[in-house]
C-alpha cells in the first residue's frame, strides 16, 4: 500500500545573491507527530503485549540509548539504523598539542538501516498549502494557501 507524504512549495532567496529572483523549492509538511504513548498504543494493537508493558520498554530503550551514547558506544537498532556520537574540533599542530579544549561540538549521527531506507520506496507526494513562511523581517507567520 502506497503512503502519501504532504509537501508545499515556497520561494527561497539565494543568500549569496539577494538580488537574484527567488527559486521555488518543495518542503515536507508533517501530518502530525507521534509520542511514546501513542507508539505503545499502536504496538499493543499488533501483538499480545499490553500498552503499559510496551510503554515501559520504550522508555527503558530511550534511557539505554542515552546512556550508551554518553558512554561512547555505537547504538545499533537492527534494521532501523545506527546512532553514534561524532565531534567537530579545531586543528592542532601536533597530536601532543591537541586537548579536549580543541573539541568544539558533539553531535549525534544517525545512519538509517534497511527498514527505514525501504520505507521511502513507493511513496507518493501530495501538494498542500504552505503552513508557515518567513516574512521580510525573518519572522515566521502563517502561510497563504498555494493549492
């Protein structure tokens, strides 16, 4: 069964040449969100485990992922993908001169696995109105329908 993703189209100004006419780009428009409780409810409907048990496992999974990343471990979530910490740093002239002070930022890298990559197969796309646009002052405001 094909799944449909909503998108809208909005103009973007080239930051390197603000005099150039804007070009129009597509952007995914979320159709909602799902939290851990809702996931537990959906999972309960597909198996014999109660929602409270599923929720407890999801919360524990969240805790284990955080703990594992903080310990420097790679978190492998099967066919969902992999989470791993990476860092950005300033360069030092020698290895001996490099210290923790050279590290500028840490981030979490996610590499999708085959299940998530496969989720993109067969998608269809439905154009919808722009939800939010930036005005001339750079503030976000409700968009105008463009469908």
